[in-house]
C-alpha cells in the first residue's frame, strides 16, 4: 500500500512508498498524520538499550515545509486509464459498460479537425461507437453524448491514478471531490 503525502495545509502531493514515508518520519519531517498506522518498519538494535528501532507509518502523512511537486499543476495529466476511470468505463454514446481493452479515447472534435487532446475534448467510447463516429463531429454522425467531459480536481486525480486506496485515504480524498463528480456515485 502506498502512503498519501500531503503538504502541511492538507493538499495532496503524491503517492509515496512506506519506505519513502519512513525517511520523512526519521528526519522529523512529518507535520501531522491521519488514520491508524498501516506499516511498521523495523531497523537495527540500539547498542545501549538493546531495543530495536521501529517506525509506524500512517496512511496519510503531511510533510513540513514546501514540497516541490507536480501536484501543483492546474490540470492533471490525461491518460487512458484515468479517462476511463473518470467515465466509469461507460461509453459516452451507447451507455454500455466495457472492459478496459474494449474502450478507446474518443475526441469529440477530432484532432484532424483541430480538436485538442484534453480532458474537455476527450470522452470514453467503445470501439464500435468510435468507429461509427469516425472523423466527424457527434452532430454530423447523429450521435449524442450521454454525459459531458470535465477536468478532474486534484483530489479526483489522486483517486483516478488507479492505486489500491485504503478507506482512510479514500475518505480524505472524497471529502475534497465535488458532490457532482461521477466518483461519488
């Protein structure tokens, strides 16, 4: 399981490994934590006390100071796994739910006609509907969109990255997701 790293204000920064989190703990870089400890890392035996060192890592760790991070970007990076997860693996044209391998990234305005490869121009489509629409606009192909595209928030993007998310982490992230998001329901 990965650890959700936050800045001191609670803004998600990254998913890090338990070992990376342990380094932050050991260097006194943890400002606060949430959730019950999910990892226990053991170190060497102290010569004077004979006790083994141990660090308990929590699922959510806020780090002191300013952390340079890609999370400060305004728009999350677009990828097929995140796009399909945003759209819940549902084709925007026929409404069918499909497996990952049966889906495609569909550009509402085709790139060959000036459309960009962005969250607001891309939706999930099954291969049959994508082929039927071809190089046309949805109106030209007489195909209606069943839902509209949107740009995921930072909290949604952390969920869409496809990690195994612990209940504490999901609760924290969903609290920052708009109620209108498809991730709520």
